[in-house]
C-alpha cells in the first residue's frame, strides 16, 4: 500500500488536541496506568520528515523526534526497506540462542565509528537504561571495584540503578526508593549556574570531582559516567575542558570513563558523537535512541579488554539486538553515509541560533541559549538571574502545542524548552515552527508582565542541588513531561 507523501506543512484542522484525540485519550485514561505522563495528548496517525499527522488530520511540526529518536525521519525509506525485508524473513531468534549477522554488522559499525583509536567490542541491548546498567556491569567486572561516579543534573534512565544515577527527583525517583548504593554524585561544570562564574567552572568542578573521589577512595570506583551534553537535565553543555579533565582524572585513578551518548550521539549534534567536540573518547560509550531509527536498540561499545572481561553468558537479554532493530540501525547508518544528515544538523543549528539567540538579553526571561547541532535549548529565568521560571516555560510550550508545534520541556528545574527536530526537517517547516515559538514567547511574556507567571521562582539557582523549597514548587505545577 503506497501512500502519498505527507505534506511538509503545518495544518490546524481542529483545536489541539482535536475531538478524536480527546476521545482516544479518555479511553487511554481508562486503560493505561496513570504513571505515564504525556507531553501533548494527541494521537498520531502518520509521521514523516518534520511532520506528525494526528487522527484529526492536524499536521504538527515535530521538534521532539520522539525524544531524539527519529533523527533520520520517522518513516525513512532506508530504514523501512531493511525492516520490511527482515520482517518477511524472521522477527526473532534471540542472539543467545542462534545467531544472525546483522547483529555483528551493527557492532562493527559502532566499533569503527565511535571515538577512540583502539580495538573495540560492542554489546547490543534494547533500552538505554539497560545499556547503562550493562556498562556498569562491564566496568565492575573489569576493575573488580564497586562504586560509580555520576554528576549533578545527570539523566541515565528509569531502572532502579539508573534512577539512582539520575539526579532529578521528581518525577523520576519520587516514591520509588530505596535505590542501589555505591552511586556518588559530583559537581557538573554547568556554565550558567556555576557559583564561581562560567570561566571558573571547569577548574572548580574538576576540583570538586577530585574531592568526592578523595573522600570515598578513588581506588574504589569502577566507573565514572557522564553525558557529553546533558539531555533531560537541561541540554547543559559542559564548560570547555571539563570532559577532557574528567578523562584525565579517570585515567589517573584507573576508573572506567563512560560516555552516555544516548541522547546526544548518532549525529544529533552535527558530529556523529557529541564528545568529538571535546576531542574525548570514552573507555565505554553508550548509544541508543536514534541508533535504532525508531526501533528499540541500544549498545555499549568500548575497549576490547574491558568488553571481554565479562564471563561468557554474563551479558545478554531476550530482545537484545533484535533482528528488526538491527536492520533498522543498518538503515540509519546508510542514511548517514553521504554526510547530508550531519550537515542538516548544522543547518538546523544555524537557523535556530539566528532566531533564538538574539532573545537572550539582560532584561529578558530567556537567560540562555545553548546546545549543539540539532540539540538546542533556551532557558527561562527571572531576568538577569539564574532563578528558574518553570511556569513560563510550560506556558510557552502549551502555546506552541496549541499552534501545532511540538516542543518539549526539560531541565532539573523544568524551565528549559528544548528543540530536537528530525535532522531531515525541511527549512520552511523549521522556520515556521520557530516563528510560532517566537510568537508564543512574546505572547506569554506580555501576560507575564501582567503578573500571571510571577512567583514561580523562589530560589536563586545554585549548582545542581535543588533546595527543599524548590522541590515543593516543582510539585505545584504538573511536571512538564520530560522523558
Ligand atoms: C533516554 C536516555 C537514557 C535512557 O534510555 P531509555 O531507552 O529510555 O532507557 C539514558 N541516558 C540518556 C542520556 C538518555 O537521554
């Protein structure tokens, strides 16, 4: 059944959500656990390029890519062709039962393309949290040590161990403890909120890291895990030199350096891996999200001697590296081959920067524009301060949604609007979506001077540690749905 291409234009046929979506959402509420939030309660009928078409016939501009997953497009023909072919041959064997060579081919691509000029091996999994946990298993097996170092504002997943590694309490961790022990948190060189000023962030944060290690005994740490650009924590780009400094500290103490590239990797930032901007390679690198082109596939890739330190049978999973997902990944790799998609990410950055960066000003509630490639964000705070204004961000997002532009909110304080368009988004569509965002900001700001969104920012933002006051404040509004 060939269908016509989905027009790459925004179209509002009904209010958003429309009546059909509203009906389906009501039914969902009767059937689905209320533990699942939703950023925008519309039901999708088709998706292609930069457009999500809902069941009411609205065409919504996709600035989310299903959280950085459909980077090559939600119906990329290269992915579809390979998955269809695989679907016709077989769907599953379990790689631990009998083998298929697409698994090996995905591993080979990752061994070749991840940073680091050393012999590598790869293990495939299904979810990001699962891959992060396996990176920890590998690091522990290889070092014989237990402790894990993570950072302020980190996000690593929703399983018990990765919840412990994740910084933000609400919504990820609230009521789900106790968590596994031996997870220690160190300061993140976050330029905007660094108490000693952005220019001192790298040196002071590295000193903080050394202090945490010293207090615990650096020789007891198996792994240090960091996102090269933090995702859910607020698209925080570490101050220059921080990643390289961490790499040095890890090496000095024999700690396995793990880069969580699940959100920032696979071309999202305009390079294949975000850590390339800092010239840093992980001993292990974790990939996911865009890797499977919409099918569940994640990986741990790293030094052969670490990856092979695990006893045979120690790694695996029923669906780990499922054949359909491997076929999809091979389609994703093919889509990246000619370089157009990386160029696309840089084109997106140019366009978004030109429109949004000028909004940052002394007297503006937009206090920061940051990110790389097609992973960009603006942060809302009381003008001239770092005091977060989550209600303002939520109001802007809601207005965009009503106008048919899907943006997501993120950040430890819930005050960041992030843009994650598919790398294939057309230029006109991108500019239309940005124009809607700019109008939404202007409209909400006009209301906000009238007082509507005042009082949502009781604390000056210190480093990643939220104050009890602020935690309470976060609970006041329906937490903008992050991951
Ligand atoms: C999404 C994400 C994860 C978790 O991936 P899941 O597939 O949701 O388990 C881990 N780390 C980072 C940086 C992520 O963005």
